[in-house]
């Protein structure tokens, strides 16, 4: 059965047909106790119905009291049943102090939240002061739904100005934290100023997070700043080193070109470097590795000061770019694509922050100056770009996001995060107005939530990917490119949307079988999707064929034949007897040598469309040419052993056929009256016994084994 491909198309793309998804700003949020220069939105993360916003320069505790300069805080948001994001908690650490910068980084996974405080000075017990050693705090959701601090973690070899917790990523039971200015190798020696390191923690069965490994790059050097950004997913972690100079082989030094390192956890739980990544068009001061993210077999690395477009041309200073690496079947990560925005410009810093979730990627460009249409210049208002990877494996820009109340120097896109269902949060740490656009407070900061209100595609056309005629019974594969969830299903109708649907699905790909040459309709349904107009697709189905078979009574006689008649198609048909690829014949053919039985007759035309007919030919057979010759077969039925008794002794052959006409057993016979044979090796069922004698007599008998 053939499967014919349909895709929904997206205006403006010629390389592939995709659908534009209706991502829009859902709401703007600010801190409940916002103050000047708090920097709310500096760090963000989102998962499920939870979102965390870091405010590393904020000064007050959870009640808005106890002023401490830049102690930092985190605001926790939860989505309610009607889709609104509400602040439900303000979080501060149990040992908060001035200039700790709690909230510089945040990460959510399941019922855990981890918050970095890279300028914090004390160990997990609140003592052993080491200036800017850095720390991180674990919060867990309790039975009442509140987020409670459960643990403070620090590096096992903490030192002055390490800035442990400047970057972090939480995934399941594993946590990675970067210390980009740390100086020692994994053994605590090999001093190199600001070479950088990262630390991996694992949650044990009691919910306690323990450091299990310190990792550094195999070619570490001073001022690489390995750990400036980190991400972890499953058995893999990726670490950026934006000031690193050498290529993947350790040569071709280019100042601050940047690199990233992939680590893998083996069966024993040990983490080791498996590959160093650099860009294909690396140049000085690209800062490749300033941002990194990983999802499944895909690593994405940002180079926010990179100057060239995806072809390595059209230089624009610090426009920025993003590189995609995909792991092949041999475990090697290969660069497959370089991404730049559709309206790239100098100084945009595209790629400073990135976030990936399955087939969706969001890229921040916090110094971008224009609205979504490329106009209305506002210096450093900021933007974010949404990319999607459809079934062809290529990433496409599908939406530019800007704030509804954008202003100069807002830094929208200073941090971005996206969830697996397409929820997006973008920080704007220098934004001044509250959620209603008033109450101006300089650089208080804000965040913006984006998502699919209706999960609707913008269908412009629907085309066959081939000019082949669709045969009766062929399936059509329909691809929907966009955010899909359980609330919306795609429905196919035949002849209009006011009839019963013939197919429906909530998946990106599904099949349906056209039954006639007519117009079919597709639309999304559920929620506000019910208001969608039906979009039409035209399908041409080959006319149905009719096949009939006529047989003579004396099939095994010299005049035996089968007449096959086909209607409903063009006259140039071929026939395949028993569908075995052999024995093609015209519409009338002498078939005297084909045994009787049940057969499948298949007809195929020049379009490769087929029709079939099952028929039983001459199931009651007589003996021809020598009617005096008789046979007896016993026992019949039998468990495998048979006795064939002839009324005259003959030489010849005994042949056993399936009812479909396939030869299953054959042996020679001598001039004897009794012949013993066994069919133990055949499955139980109906068979035809054919006795062909030397004098050309033919005898048939139905047997049951």
C-alpha cells in the first residue's frame, strides 16, 4: 500500500512546507515588590505549570523587609486552570547576605528548583568564609504545594572568586553547576588562572544531593572560562568555554573563538569528555560557547559576537549566531546547521541565551532594535526568535517575539526558556513599567509569557508531494507543523465540515484513506479552534476496477481455460496469478497445467493500481481421458500417514498442493497398487492430491491432513 505525503505550508519558505504557529504574548508579569534596579527577569526557567524568575540584584526578603544590597531573590509563578501565570512565592535563601546575587541562575526539573548564588561566601553550614566562592540552593515542593529550601550545596574544593553557581542545569536526579573562574583541575592541582570547571551532583535515595564529580576540559588552559554556561540531559552534559582558543584538535589558535565540550556518563556513573565542539567558521572573539543547551541527540551552541550569516558571508559586527550539532549513529556530534535571524543586524548579540525543548528552540537577542516586522527602531529593546524542526530535520525560524510594550534598553531576551509543550518565558531585566504598562520604576525588570492561545495553523495550501495517481485504498500521510496538545485534534472530513469525520488525530503525523476523487477538508478542533474555517485539499483517486473470473467445467481438459474480465480502467492490464510475481497472462489463457484450488487473482494497471479477486477453481474435479482408472486414499483425514490404493498398477508421480495451488510434496511411484507416503512435515489443513500416470491419466483427490 502506498503512502502519499501531504504537508501544511508556511508562507515565505520555499525549501519545505511548514505551518506558521500562532504564538503570541499571553501576559506580562512583574515582581510583587518591584524596586529600582532589581533586574527582575535576569534569569528564567519554565517547566509544566511552573516558572521561576531570578532577580539577582533584589534587596529584600520574602516579606519585603530586611534590606540587604543585591542579596538577590527568586519569584515563583504557577499557571492556574484558565492559563494565567500568578506569582505564588518569593524565595530567598536561609542565610541570605549582601551581594550574594542569589537568583543569578535558576533551573526547574520536576518538583525541584535550584538557584545559583555565585557571589555567596559561606559553606553549606554557614561558616568558612571564602569570598565569592559561590553556592547554590535546592528547593523542593512540599505536600502543601510550597517550595521549601532543603539543601545548600557548595563545591568540594571551593576557592576565592570561583563563582560556583554562575551557571547551572537540573535534569532529573542530576545537577551540573559551572564555576567559570575556578583554577584547579579535577584533582585539585594543575593551577591555571580562570581555566574554569564544572561540578556534577546526584540526588540519592533520601533526596540529598551529593557531589559525584568535578569535570574540566582535556585541553584546559588559563582564562578559558570553562563553565561559563552548562546544560545537562540524560547521560550527556555540555559545557561552554567562551574564551577558549584552539580547535577540536588542540591547534589553530584563534583568540576567544570559543568552544564547547560534551561529557557522557558511563555505566559506572563516571563522567568523561567525549568530544570538543567548535564552529565550522570560527573566528576571533566569536565567544562560541557563551550559551549551550542539549536535548536528546541535539546540542545547540551560541556565539553571540559572531559576525557572519549562515553561509559565512555578509559580515555584521557582533550580529551573533547559533550552531546546531546532531549525534550520528557512531556517537559523533556533527555540525548540521548554522542559524541566524531573518533580520540580523550588527550588535544584536543573537545567541546570548538559548533554550531547547525537543523540536523547539528559542534564541535571545537582547540588543536587537526592531519590532517583529523589522521596523520601529528602539535601541536594545530586545527580541527572541522561535525556531522549529519539522519532520525533515532542518530548523526554521517561524516567529520573532518582541514585547507588546517594548521600549529602548529593555533588554528583552536577556534570558529565555521554552518547555516541551511550547510555553515560552522571556526576561527583560531593564524594563521599567508594571504589568499594565504604568508605574514606571527604572530597570525594575519584567518577564513575558508566550504560548499558543488556540494552537492553530495558518494553512495556506496543501499539496501532493508527487504527481502519482492515488490508487483505491492508498493512505495519505498528513503532517501538521505546529504546537499540538491533547486539547486540539486535527480532523479530516470528506465533502464538507458538516459531515461525519473520516479521520482525526492529535499527533503531528497521521494517515487517512481517501475513498473517492473529491475535496477533503481539515481543521483543528477544541477550544477556540472550533472557530477555524475548513481548509480544502483536492485528492484524485484512480477509478475503482471490477474483476470477474469465469471457469469451465472441464478445467483440466485440453480445452480448459479461465476468462478474466476487467472493467473500470484502461485496457492495458497485466494479471498476476496467485500474486507470486510470475505467470502473467492476457485476459484469456490456457491454464490446463495449473492445479485446482483457491487462488488470488491480481490485476495491475499502468499506474500501479491493483485490484484482487479470490476464487476457487474447479473444487469438484473429475477424471479425464482414462475414466476407468480409480483411486482410494485412506485414512482421510489422517494425522500425516496415508495409503494410496489404485485399481491398476501405474508408474508416475504423486503431487500434493495447497488449496492455493502451491506444490508442497512430490514423489515418484512404481507399478504397484499400494503406495504409502507421509505428510508429517506439513501443517494441518486442506490439500489436493494429484496422481499423474505414465499413460497421461490424471486423478485428483481432496485430502485433510
